[in-house]
């Protein structure tokens, strides 16, 4: 490791250990909720992913026999027992019996092998991701899990043999990286030889996944996401009338999804309609069924065509206000919320995505504030946020290694975890490694809420 990178690592760790626990966190309270008309204790508990007992324990006055929930009441919202990653410390399950990690026996040894520099966009993005990893390390330390972090500047032209010759590299339990496909072969061999879990955070060509059980690939291809989304669509929307709108976009990248969904609907003998953005109001209206939920799917992700579609649907609702319409979109739509948020709410919109950046979430706000305080800058204004990605991924694997040791495989149900932005769920690929299969629906409800539906 270069002297400059060692200095950078020490300085960054110094910033992180300043501490980001607020007074609210020390009381296990993550925020406040002002009760609205017709809200119930059950509904508020569900809104914040709490049990009713957790909500009542945080607000003891609600336990009185004659208590009545009234509009305008301010309730304390506690952290869930599901171990929100930025919650106050809670008791964790014991480590796997084969080897205790993150306890007094020895720390979990974390390696980060990414381009950590300020030369280009790759480096700046990975530095932010790395800072998120450090914040996750700080959070698990507050839970009593000890962590030892090592970082190497693995730029695109890095001397990998020199980096991997560092004795600290072979002692890692988990390594986050690399960023470049050409570095995968040597990294795969190295991690297999030294029994290290290799977490590939971003888009990369990794054929070694098929044979190396140590690899965890988080990125999903467009085909993977399409297949998962179609499967979830068929499960979630069972008794609806799908309406496909041709948006006349010759540059669209969504044909694979719409064609795959139509094939699946035809296999299940589900009737659907096809219309066009340029069609007349009369012809456009005929595509919709009265007395049934109409789920609208465009064949483009572009903002301009989405605006035209909303205009036509708004006109349709003027003449037929009882028409039941739901929009089903694409991950790109999450970047259009400033323009179309009210339309998303009005049309009960579902957006499939592998992440959801919620700027109003208490966890998000707390981490963004901590990032600003520790690193004297804001996170880059992109979706998803790189620091939050690093936080979620590192927190997930650190908790998993602490609980299960090297047997942790990230499968569904292994870890009770409420992600800040990026949920993870891995499935083994034959005799090879693990691949992330998590796709969720971000749901904008007509009562102006946003919920995430994870399958």
C-alpha cells in the first residue's frame, strides 16, 4: 500500500470514528410521526415496519385502557428489532461455531480493492463507495463487532501481483472489488486459494462465477432484472387487464421486457390490449376495460414519452373518472420524481428496481448528515448513492460473517436486515458462486405514501 493511500485510510478512519450516533439514536428513537386523520395504530406500525408492541413501548401513554389516537398527536418512532443498520446497539446472534469473527476472538478482516483515487470518475465514485463501507464498519462496531479494514488502490492499470503480495490481503475474510473485468481472473484464483469471500459490487464480466463458490456478484444484467420483474408481475398482478402502449421510440431498450411479459401473459391465456401514443382518443380509450384494474406498461423508459402518456391518461380520466388505472414503470422513472411525483401517486405506480433512494427516510438523512460531517462533502447527486451502496453491502456481509462465519451465503432469510437503499438476496449458481436476485417494487400509493415491496 502506498504511503499516500495509508495516510488517506488513516485520515478517513479518523473521521469515521468521530461518531455519528445522535441523541435520538441513543434513546433508540429514529424519528417522530404526526398522526393524520383516519390513521390507526396498526397502519402506523406497518408504515414503519414495526410491530405494534414496538410502537407502544416507545409511546407508553398509548397503553392506557382509555387511550384514543387523535389527529395531530406526535408519536415517537423507534428502531425496529429487525436491526435497522443505523439503529442503537442490539444483541446479535452468536457466531458460527467453526470460527468466531467480529468478537473478542478476532476482528472480521475486510479488504477493499477498488480504484481509490481522484484521477477520474471511476476513482471518485469508488472513494465514495469506500467511505460508505467505512461507515458500515463504524456502525457494526457500535454493535460490538470488531472489524479490521485494509484498502488498496486497485486502479485499472494497477500491479495486481504487487497488491496481492501484501500479507494483509491473504488474511482477509471478505474483499470488495474489483471494478474491472480484466482483474477478475487473478482475483478469483487468489480468493479461492485463501478462502476469501469476493464481493463484486458493480457491473463486471465475471465468468468465474460459474465455478468459484467464493464469489458474490451483486450486479444484475438487464435480462436478469427483466426475468425477475416478469415473474413478480405475474405473481402480484393476478386479476388485472394489462395495457401496452407503443411510444414510437426507436431507441427504446425495453423491448425485451415488454415482449417477455406479453409471452408470459399469452402462456397464461391472460387477455391484454395494445394501443399507441399517437392514436385517437376514441381508439386509446378502447384499450381500457371498465370495472377492472388496468395496468399500463410503456415500451420506453424515456421521460418525454412518459409525460405524453400521462397527458393522454389524464384526458381519459376526465371523460371516465371511475376508470381504474395503475402505471407499471422502469427504474429510470425514479429519477423523474420531481416532475411526475403527483402522477405517480395518482396512478398507483409500481416501479421495479434493485434499489430505492428515499431522501426522506430517517436512515438516509442520518447517514447523509454523518457523511457530510465526517468527510466535509456531500454524496454525489446520482441514483443510487454510491456511499449508501457501500454501506448496505458492507453492513450486510459484516453482519452475515459475524453470525455465520464463512458459511454465510446471503440467501433469503439468513439475516434480518432493513437496508437503507439496496436490499440483497443471493442464489447459488449451480456449483459456482452466489448471484444477487433481489428486485423489488417501489410503490407510490394514491394516499401519498411510498412503500417498497420485496419478494
